[in-house]
């Protein structure tokens, strides 16, 4: 964000926009609400009109954002505003605040996107047991200067969210559940990344399941071994964004299996291999070279067991140099000015590109075809805007490549000075190094009322020039201009830049007639370039560096040096250093921790007093008076004494420490003089696998190397293994029975690494060699043998043992003795199961038999034979249910099993299915709400009906209720139940009437206490009338008109 504020006067309003961030990050492809990167726009609005209320429009790259409303802002009043917005794309953004008359203020924001890298997966290629948890470790790094957010998950594992700080890394641990019934084999585990990184990487795991064991004809070797003979790549060199094919020639040396792991070019591939022959074989691995990878040489690591090699791939990618040229003199507002863009292809690769020039809200794009090592010049016209002080050009991929761009965008940005009216500032240069003095002139060409030029707050503030119309009695000071006496002219000024001024964008504050017209310029801060480096006192633990530096700075600068040796911090034994422009030599005595040893990379950096990095370099450094050049072992067996052979170089007394990972530590001293070979006898513990060799000189510096015993002391003696007779097998399942085998494997020179019985790995105590393994065997007779391997790969075989497994029949039965379902669910499924898996086919007969439900009315009867295939544990039966609309009692269907074949009938072999009625109860009520009866009749009949037939008997009580008619005088009080048998929908009953009933009176009959029904029209009113209705017939004469 430009570091200066912006203000523009438009008609009736003054708007100021003051951005306060150097950069802002953005989540891609979409920002999260709780972690969104936001841009804050702050400023002040003042109402200078006689009207109340102000409305400002806001936009981002021309796209409208919510307006700023000030409906109650009174004339002459001011209000502060703060506006937050979240960009949804990375790149340059121009935010604009605009008045209703069209004037605006703008600010440019560079939105950066995260860059995520995923390293090789730890734990891939491991053996895991079925039913266990496998642990995978994944290094994830954020190489960008902005935070990043990544979600990752493996299989159905829980989602993990990573919040990565800028330029940080973390190690993620994933737990992968392995199914208990997963067969033996190699499986690819996909690991998905979402968020700032969208990618799926895979890791291969070997699952040790529990398959049926058959006697092997010959041993296949277990874990195989092989060497890598050759690697060929096609094509070479390879173009970025295309595929690279590696053909790897492999020579097996032991039968079994291995994992071929290839890592490089931001790819990781794991290929499971099975060596069933010792014939040479080829495997092809295809990589996709990342499209945004810079050109260069990249190592590809190829690992097969303990054998590892590296292939270096040459990658050619697009690269270019970009230069933007703009006018250095002031440009009148509204006038046209040219900008020139020079693009030079520098990698020798032809490629299409898009050049975009942005100036405020204006963006002009052209598509170019870049040719190898050629330069293309493009000139574009722009219209000067007083509110825009910078031109930016972007060289990017064509729009068709935005999902996977062929190269990273290149950006160049330059300031321009735009003025409005009869006054402007000429400043030279517009781009200058720190420490120089900028010179310029205030130019007034016509009538103005005021002008003011000052330094911005970021440079400490302060007045440079001020022009106004003063009275004749005014006392003039330096920097004041009287426009009444001198209405036009040129006034010079100067701006000294601090020598440690930070690189960045700045602008002088220039106001003409109250209108702010920023004068932008760029500062290129000081830089220290190390051209030569030499190390003195090589044999010391406090070496001295002699550096030749080229200083790019207009004046002297003061820097603080820092050093790191192999990422370990050191101490520079000198304070801040004063450096001068040009070439000079300095000496840096440094002190490193005593634990830092041997040779490694030394990094030297220089920081300004403000803490800004201004340069640095790296070099190789040898510490101490002596160095352990090489170490190796000589011997014929691990059980016999061996010689530790050391090639050393140095002077003076040195201490040698030999420390195996198992066993005692051996220490001795030697007088060194130049190059020497030292042999030291050492007897190893048979459990030892490595040896650490340390050479410590008298200055405290040390060199360390680690040796693997397996590389120098081959173990050629096979182990001795015994196999005990197994415990007689009890009658087991029809499929398998667990048989426990135990024994002992012994090796005099080495540890026992693995024992297998008929190919099934055993749990073995590496120290004692005692092992145990459980085999699950089908019915039959078997011969078992144990195969032991020591850690050197030697094999030994036991005598055979015989075992017999007997067979039993499974039990077939229903899972449950009862089940329920509503009528609307059809069919209802019933589970039939075996209590154990069988290695043969099993059948059982099934049929529906009885129950309260009616066949072919409530359900469809079923019958037949259910077949269980070998190793199948369960089957389903389906009973079709017939849906009706009749409200009725729940009904039952009985399902039976019988006549099992190759199985026995268990309990429950009968299950009852309850059909739960889901139809609503019918409604009950009178057919009419009123009845009129002639006084003097002896009774009145009333009819009650159901809204639908019911499968249940329905009861309801009816009772008389006095109105104006009185029970005992006009009618006989009645309270009785009324029964609707199942299927009946209408019933009629009568109420006795008395002879003395009075015309005009009325009483009611109500329904209550319903059973299996709902009352709807539950009341009827009976009225007494004078007598029967009379009919009067009158003649009607129709006349023809």
C-alpha cells in the first residue's frame, strides 16, 4: 500500500483515504470468514454544503462495494469512517472512494497468495497389521511471506486444519485405521489437501492380514532385496508443466517384496514390487513437472530398501526480464502520456505472455509471443489522473492458463508525478537510492490562491515551501512565497534521504488551493554485496573472515553483521561497522559454539540499525585443527574383533571416541601430524547396528561420522531355529482354527530379525530368539516349518511339525426372535445368520406359517431355500407387506426355518414379524347438526356415521343435554353407549319424547368417550315445532307478450 495518504476535493465534499498496511494476504480460492484477510480503508468526510447527508461509492478494481452512508451529517460537520473489505483474488487491487460528482481517491493494494510445499511422507512403505493404526508423518511448509490455511485428511480420518505462519513448516501426524479383515497386500492411502493447497498425495502400506495358510512348496524370501542398476529419463531436458518419465532398471538379489520410492520435482511416488524371480526388471515412473518450477537442475531420489541413488533432471522453464519506462517530469492532469514496456526472454524458451499495464482503475492488456533471448518493446498511451501516482505493469500467463499458470507473474511498478491547475512540482529523480539528496522546483505558471509543499509523516514531516497572498506588513521567512508580489515563478528545494532509509514508496504532500496533489517517488535502500570472502585461522575454533564488499549507497551506512554455521547461530566479535560507498575490505572475527564441528556452510548477513536486511552471502568453512576425513570397518565377522579404520588430517593432540549404539564406549588419544590412517581394534555387541566415531581436537572442535555395521561386517552364518510341536487343535470353526506354534531361533553373530511359520510372521524376542505365532488353518492335515532370518539376511529352517484341524458344522438361526415394521414399509427384511463362517455351502428352508395377519390381504406368503456361499455369514429374507387404508389392530406374521443342510438349526429358528398399523382413526359424528320435530311425537331418530370403515370395533357414548326443553317434561333423559362393529360405518338410535313437549323448545344430544375414533360433528340440536308443515298451491298464469 502506498505509504502516503490521499485526499481529493470534489464539488461539495472532501474525502481522505489513508491506507495503513504494507501488504495483505488472501485465502484462495475463497477466504474464510473467521480467517479472512481484510483491507481497511480509513478517512474523514466533511459536509461543506447547506444540505444534510453524504453518500460515497466504493469499488475494488471497478467492482462496486457497499456504499458509505452519512445520512445525518450536518452542514459543516465532519465524520471519520472505517471500511473493511475482503478481496477474493490475489494480485494488484485498486480501491476507489468516489463522490456523486465523479471525483475519487484511490489506493493500491498488493494481495499475496500462500505457497505450500509437501515433503516426503514418513511411514510410507511400512508393514502394518490388520486391525491396527498406521502412523504417517507429512512435512508441510509455507514458503510465502503470508499466513496459510490447509485442511488435510487420510481415508475416513478426521479433518486436520493447519494454520501456517509465514515462512514456517510443521510435521503432521495422521492415524490411518487398517480394517481387521483386510487381506494381505499393498494398499495406496490417498491424503487429500484442501484450502490454500489442493492436492492428493498417496502413500503405500503393506498390510499383514490373516489369510488361510497352505503349506508352501518353497520359501519366497519374505522381505526382498535388490539394487538399482540404471536410471533413464525421457525427455531430457524436460519442459516445466510437462511429464517426465523415469525408467529404473532393478536387479533383485533376494526373493520377496520391496517398495520403490521416487521423490523429486515436488512429486512422491511409491511402487510396490514383488520379486518372485532374480531376473532383472524395469519399472517406469511418470512425474508431472510443476508448471511454476524455476529452470535449473533438480535431484530425484530413488530408494529401494537400503539402496539409494540420485538422478539429476534438467528442467527448462520460461523466464523473462521486465522493465517499465515512464516520464520523469510532471504531467498535467487529464493529459495523455506514454509508457514503454520492454520484455526480454532470458531462458531460451518461446512462450505466449500477456502484458498488462494498470493505472488506477484503467487496465490495458496485450498478448505477446516471446521468442528466445529477444526483446519486445510496447508503448501504450495513458491519461494522467491527479489521484493516481503509480503505473504498474504485469507480465503473466494467458487467461487460458490461469488454473495452472505456465509461469509466475513478473511485476514492475514506477511512480509518476501528476499535477492539477497552474502549479506543480518537478522532482528528480523519481527513483533514488537512500542517502542522496533529491532536488526539485515548485513551478507556478498562473493565478493560484495558495500552495504548500511538505514532507510526509513517514519521513518526519516538515515544511519545504509555502505560497500564499500575504499582507504588506507580513514578515517573510525562508520557504514562504508571497503570491501578491510574485504570482509566478520557480522556487528550488531539496529533500535529503537518510542513508539507512528503508526501501519503499513515498510521496511529498503538495496542496494547491487546498487540493492535495501527491508527488510520488521511490527509495532504493542501501545494499551490501559481498564480492570476495576468505577465511583466516583455518585451524581455529574462532576463525576470522576477510570480506571484500561493494556498497550500493549514496553515503556511509552503519550495519550490524550476523553469522550462522549450518543454521547454528554464532557470535561476531565486533560491534556495528561503518561502510562507505564503493569497494572496501573488512575483517570479521567470529566465535561459534564448540558443538559446531567439521566443515559446513557459513552464512553472513548485514542489517541496518533499523533492523532491515541489506545484504549477505554464504561460504564453506572448516573449523578446528583436525578433521575426520573418512571412517570404515575391517573384519570378517561381527562376533570377532574388528578394526575401526580412520583417515584423519590435522596437527596436535586429538581424542578419538568410538561409541556403538549398543555396548561400551571406547576412548583413546593420538598425536596428529598431517594425513594419517589409524586402526583401532573393537569388539561389538551382537545387538549393535551402528558406530559413532568422534574426533575431538585440542581447540574443542570435533568431527563426527556414523557407520552402519551391516555395510562393513557381513554376517554369513545362518541362524538355528527350532519348531515345537503345536498344541492339539480343539474342534474349531468350519473355516479355520487357531493353532499356536512356538520355538527358538539362535544366531551367534547377530540378532534375529524375523521368524515366520509357513510364511506367517511371528512375534520374536530379538535378544533370546524365542518366538510365537498363531496360524488359522482350515480343516485338514498340515506340515509346518519355521524360517528364521538374522539382521544380516541369513536364513535357517526348522524341522517340520504336523497338525490336524477337525471340522464342525455352523448353526443357522434368525438374528432376532421378533421384528416390527409399519404397513407402509414393504418388504420387511429379516436377517438369517451363521454363528461361524464355513468353508462350504450351507442351505436352510424358510416359509411363512400362521400369525394374526391374513395371507394375500395383509402380506404375500413366501417360501424357499436360503443358500450361504462359502465364507458367507448372513443372508436376508424379504416379506412383501400389503398396504391398506383400514385402521386396525397390529397383526403378526410367523416366519419359520427348517431342514438345514451342512448346518444345524439353532435358536431362534422362528421369528414373529409385527405389522404395526399406520392408518389414522376414522372420525365420528352426526349427519346433521339440527333436527326439527313436531311436538307430540313419541321419539326422534338420530344417525351417527364414521368417515371411513375401521378394522376395530368402535364405541362412543351419546347423552342428552337440556336446553330450553327439560328432561322429564319434554323428553326422556338418555345416556348410553353406541357400538360400531368392525366394517360398519353408520348406526341409528332414538330418543323418547314426552306428550307434554312444548313447541319452540329445544335440547341437544352429544357424543363423548370415543374409543378407536375421533369425534368431529359431536352434537345435534332437536327443536319442537307447532305441527306439520302445510303446503299452499297458487295458480300461475303466463301471458305471451
